[in-house]
C-alpha cells in the first residue's frame, strides 16, 4: 500500500505507471469506522488493452487545512477533486469520482459503470444492493439519512440517563455516564440517602449534589466487595493475566478471562472515584428521563458545533433535509424547557446539565 500526500506524489505514480493515462479513478473502501479513499489509473499501453494501476491512498498532509467554505466532513474528497482537476489539465485524461461527497464502497469501478444505477435519493452511481437491510435503489449514505429522518420524526422515549460528575476547583468533569438502572445497580449506596422519586416522575433534566458521607460509604463498601470477589484469584498461575488492587496482585488463567474483564472495569471505576475523593471533589449526579433519539441527536450536534453559542438558524440548516424549521424550533424549545439548553436572542448555549446529558 502506498500513500499520496500531494499532487507531486500522485504525478510521480502516474509517470511510473507508464503508457498513456486515460482515466484517473477515485474510489472508497472500508466501513463506517475506517474509510480510505484511493486512486487508480487506467493507461493505454502501446497496441494493447487498458491496464489498471493502483496509485495509492489519499492521506492528509500534516500542514493541511480545510479551505473556507468547504463543508465536507471528509477532507480527503477536497484533495481528490483538486488533484483530479490538475491531472485532467496536465494529461487530458478523464477523472472518475462517483462518490465525491461521502464514503460509498458500493460504487462501480470505471470499467463497470454501465452496470451501475443512480441512487434514488442523491443520483450517485451505485451497484444494486443485495443486502436485506438496505434498499437496492439507494446508496449507504442516503440509507442512513432515511433512517435518521425516521428516527428524528419520532418522539418515542428510549432511555433514562444518570451521569456522575465531580467538581474540583469549580470545574465539572465526567466520571460515570450510563443508563439510570445500571447506575442504581453499580452505586446503590450513593442513592440510599437520596430521594429520587421526583426525578423518576418528571421529564425535566435535573442534578443534585451527593452527600460526601454517601460517597465515602460507597467507597468502603465497594472496596470490601471487590476484595471478596478477587479472593479466589490470589494464587499465582502460569500463564496468566493479572490485576492489581490496593497493593495486591491477582491472577487469572484463560478459563477465568470473563471474570478478569468484568473486574478490570469495576476496579477502574472504583479507582476513579477514590482519586476524586483525594482531591476533595464535590460529587454531582445529573439525571435525565425519557431521552428520545432526536433529543440525543440535537444535543450532540449543538455541543460539537464549536465553542460558544450557536444560532438557531444553523441548527435549522443542519436538519433542513429531515425536519421543517417549525419542527426543529419546537425540539429546541423542548430541550430548553427541560433545562438542557439556554435560548437567548436566537442563539443557543448548553447548560451545565446539558453538557452531561444525554
């Protein structure tokens, strides 16, 4: 595998391929977690058929910056399009880039383009799908957009959230996010001295400081519970993996890896709170009930839109293909009423509780 950081790199590969360059092809490969955009070259050899040469994967150079006005979340596409234009001017070849805006591994190669069909939603050329989960007439990106639109238009509650945070020197910091039922199972002593009835009977998002005595009680009880669970694993084994807790090592063989995995995360959680206690932190529990998919999606977008307030118009524009302006505004007002957002002068900012829920 080779990498292309500049047009100079690409041009060197084109020259090395030999023959007369006819088509420069840009295609995607990968999945939702790891996409790569790579370039192929079709050249005409002397008195022979077209030959296909892999040129390399497009990589962002260290000093790359996204030009003003470029909005694609995939900056590799900008480089591919720029280099394609330069190659067309230099070599008079055809530049074939069937998915220039978003990753799509189901586009046909240039030699198979006659077998492709246009996506019913965006028009890009794709090969008909065989998957039972995706309509054969649309591309992967448009399929996700359809599913997101359907989910955004639903107001069905999905889950309750409890988020434990610490506040040290006035700065809040996440400790444990999770579903409320999971929290009640993991931290029961933290809730014994608190009345959570009101939380479980309101859709507003709320927060309450935890008594220091409750946190110390949890630490003492949980420390003993962990030591009791680790007791069978004190004997050294070979081969084994080991855990360390409060200065003692514990050993797990291959048949005990399930216990190792569970206790590994339990100990991490315990250590995080123990360290926070040493900092004399204040502990606060944030709670949100009946979180919907669209509330989750809106909060993630607003929180990640940049520092400072974001305009309502920017949110409306972001969801314009999925929701009407009236629907978007209504959801923002709903989140404001729940205490997650603050709306002032047509701009939105995130409250402290909105920073941690969902």
